[in-house]
C-alpha cells in the first residue's frame, strides 16, 4: 500500500504541497483515461490490490458475496452491491482478473453510463 500511495502522491500532487486535492485527483485520472495502456506502476498495483481485496477466497475470481462484503464496508447497501455485481459481471457468477482489468479500464475511460465497468466499486446510482 505504501508504494501505491507514494506513486499516487508523486504523480497527482502537481503543486508539491504534500496533499492531493480533488482537482489534482481528477486531473490525474483524466490523463489516465486518455491513455490507460500507459498506466503508471502504482495504478497497475492499485488495480491488482483491488482485485485481490475483493477475491477474498484467493481462487482467482470475485463472486457476488466477496464483492458485496468489500463494497458494503464502504457504506453501500448490500442490495445495491449485489445489483452492481450483476451489472458488472453481466449476469455471470464471477469475474476473473482479465475481466476485471477490462472493467477497470471501462470505469476510467468510458463515457457510456451503461458500461459494466461503471459498477466496479459497488454503486449503481450516481
């Protein structure tokens, strides 16, 4: 986690004040969305971290219970998390890492509100 934070801070803290403002955060992700194939190492680590966090069983895929357990820890209602998983997985029972990587990029790149990647953090209403 320290490596992820340091990478984020170095990249996003454009005015070098030791803090990442909302504007700096948005600018950083906007730049990523324009060129996700050139993701910085910390961004790739963060994506991997999120996948492994949600894959509590360590079986290489995320199921609805694992997803709901993690997302509801952030204050989301379990019913919304389950709905988000269904949309994200397109009705499948699980999501593997290769699928998660595609969904991750959709979340940051797509302007289509119906893309399944929009639900990777458990929200269905924005």
